[in-house]
């Protein structure tokens, strides 16, 4: 477990540096946690719980994040092989995600 924690911390440091480079060039960052399900979700929830992975990432980078299970319209999708949506669901998920991205990026909404 110590090696895993060290790996995660190293990854956070690397990601934070990359975010800073992107911002220095005028880029904007929004992290999105896409749906997963089944055994993969169970394993990830156990090994890398949100409060030890997602939350620190957003804190370190000072970037907004959209976590699918925080929004009823983004949750409820089933991933047939646990980590990817079906082709049809990916289109619907993306359609539902766009308003959240616009809000996170402080973009005007379209009518």
C-alpha cells in the first residue's frame, strides 16, 4: 500500500506541474470523472477512495471537477465491461456533460 500511495502522490505532483504549464499558456482545466461500474468500481472505491484520490487532485491543482455520481443526470449509466459506456450511452453522457463543462469553465450558456 505504501508503494501505491507514493505512486499516487508522484502522479499528483506531475499532474499539478502539467496543469500549471497549460494555464501558463492560457489553457483551462476541468477534471471529469467518467462512469464506471461493476467489479472495477468496487476495486477502485476500495483501493483509491475518492477522498484519497479525486478530492486531493482538485485541491492540489485548484481545478474544477465534475464527478459523474454527483449529478443524477450523469449517473445511472451502466458500463458493460465496467469502464466504458456503450456507443449510444457515450453520446448521451456527453450531451448531458456539456452544460456542466460550460458552467465549470464559466462559459455562457446557449439557448
